[in-house]
C-alpha cells in the first residue's frame, strides 16, 4: 500500500493557537485550538508568557498528531509578527514577550520621528517604524532593562522562539526579519539601520536570516517526545518556520501576483498588496515584507485593530458575534448618522499612518441611537479604514479576503460595498496554517497543487455614491483628528 503523507500547519496567533492536520491533497483532517492570554502590566505594556505560548503549540500539535493516521512528515509554523521575544541559548525566555500591541516604546518612536531616524529607516527598509516594532521595543529595553538584553542571546519574533524550542536551531524567516532591520534587496540585516536606531551593539541578538521560504530542521528528541512523535534521528518530523501570518495567509489565499491584494478581517485589519517594486512609497506608513519568491514583496498596511474592536463593542452593548448580521441589517447604510474613528489600540495606529496617540471615537450619537446603529457605524468605519489602507498600498488587481470576520456574510458584504469592488472570499477555514504548509512544501521543490476554493461577493451598486461621499467625510475627520492628537 502506498504511503499517504500527512502534514500539520500551526498558526500561533495573538489570542489563539491553532493546529490543523492535512492529508497529501490538502484536505483538512482535524483541527485543535487553545486560547492564549495577553497581560497588561501598565504603562502601555502588552506582554505574553512565552513559555505559555510554546506550551499551547505543544498542546494543539499533540492533539492533532493523536488523530492523524500516521506521524506527520512536516510541521509548518506561522504566527504573529513584530514585538520582541527574547530568549537565552537554551531557548528559555529572559522576560515576558513584548507583543506587537505594546506601547512602551511610544516615546522612542516620537523621538525617532522628530530627529529623522524614522525616515532613515523608511528610506532603507521601505517600512515605517511604530511602537510595537522590534527596533523600538529593543531601544526601549536597552534604555530601561539593559541587563535583560545582556542575559539574552536572541531577539526574535514568536515563530522564531517556537522554532528554536522545537528544533534547537536559531534562525528566522525573511518575512519575519523584514521589518525594520532588513535591506529588502539583499535580504540581510542593514548595519546602517542598526546604527540609526542606536542598536549596533545589539546586532548579535538578531538570528540568521534564512530565505526565501524560511528555515527547516528536524524536531529534537525531547520535542518529538512532547508531541507524541517518534524520537529516533531517522524518523523525526521536520519543522519549518515561516512565512509569518500575513504572508502565510496570502499564500493560503492564492494571492501571489503583483497588484493583487488580501484583506484579513482578524485581530489585525490587515490590508496587503503584492509588489515587484521595493522602493518606498509616499505614505509614511506600512511594512515591506519579503515573500517566499525572489523579486516579490508584500506591501502591508496592517491596521492595529480589526475584530478586536468589534468584540469590544459587542461586549459593551451585550451582543454576541452571532447577532452581528442581524444588527447590521437593523441599521441602514450610514448608520443613522453614527460616525466612528476605529482606533482602539493602546499603542495607537500604524497604517495607513503612524500615530501613537490615535484613539477611537463615536460621533453623531443621540437618545434615539440604537445598538444596531453603533455596530453598523463601527463596521462601516473599519471598511473605510481598509479602503484607506488599500489606496496607500497601491491595490490595482483582484482582492481576496479571509479571516474570522468573513464568518459574517453581512459584514463581508459591507466591506465589498464600501470598497466598491468584488471580494473573493477564501473558503479555506485556516488560511494561515494552510499557506504555511504549502510554502514549506514549495520550499522543498514540491508542487502540492492544493485547491484554494473561493466565492465572490459583489458590491451593491445602490450604495456606491453614498459610501463614496461617506468615505470622503471619513478622510476629513481623520485629518482633523490627527491634528487634535498632536495636542496633549
């Protein structure tokens, strides 16, 4: 009987770790997930227990492995980017991981913006630094906790630490390393950027960059035992690291050609466009991420808050996500005058502009305003934010969409209406994990040919003029708010 390979894709998100088992044709065999927690110790800090995150990976992978017909040939990792995950030579964290949501480095970013450092980074890297970026957090820790950095051997991102714990290897994928220290053409660290950030003396903390599709290595014997897998050298499963979640979701959604875009309606409202031109764009915002193909990059405008802001509002008005569609339908386009600026992150906004003091607001409320008006107003505002991001990123081709928000047909339709273009909704339940496995297989020279089913949501022509006018009003309100945020 011919052997049938199985694979495991792992997506280590900000609040949820998922593992998915696949057969050789890409069919989903099983999925397990476990929540992870963020902590908020004060002063804008947002942290995660790195050991707890690694334990969540072990838990879900072990559960998937137990259901597979045979040991997987490959475990492909993807996960949240940015932030700062510090560990020692044994892979032990030297402090809690600083999340990409962290705001402790807001003063560093303001100083770099004022003294020209941010523009130096932008000119060399084509990305705009923000408080949750690794460079800003490292600079803040170098100032406030130098002994912590002295105790570390590696400053990496989430997937880099998990990869080290599973394989013992110190390495990072091109996409994870892209911002802010990488020269996008050489795909290696740029010493001028490190000097501009005042971090040249910390260069040894940066792990080696492996590209274009990321590092791969066998499980250690201890990791194999923890996952319930064979531990002999000849039988150990290979682990791959990268591309990180934005890029993995793009691969899992089939977004690979220049001009095409992907909207991820998730914790982050991630708007990204494939490009073959790494030059900086006029907008002082966004990231340029190295893709798994040479000569291609992803121009990413990942707005800080997406479904997280909707979760907050639904909790506040006493509703569940299952009620979202009904609430959107109960309020007409325009939300009866409710207008929202959707900037809920404590560290402000990073796309399509960087402003650490950005804050959300509701306008146009009165005693007759219903909770449906509030929900529809926020849905429309997030769609306006996505339109703003895609205009900055240079979307010219087709637009795919994935993420938890697509579970609401009404919300997906509203995005199509505001964006004024068809949305190709990707019918792959776990696009990030799916794309991580496809990328890992292609890196080995295989062509898996896994299907990417999708269906199209067309925009409603009747609302086009209304939303064009509302979007223009949104941009004017954003401009006014940015002036107000400059005043303490």
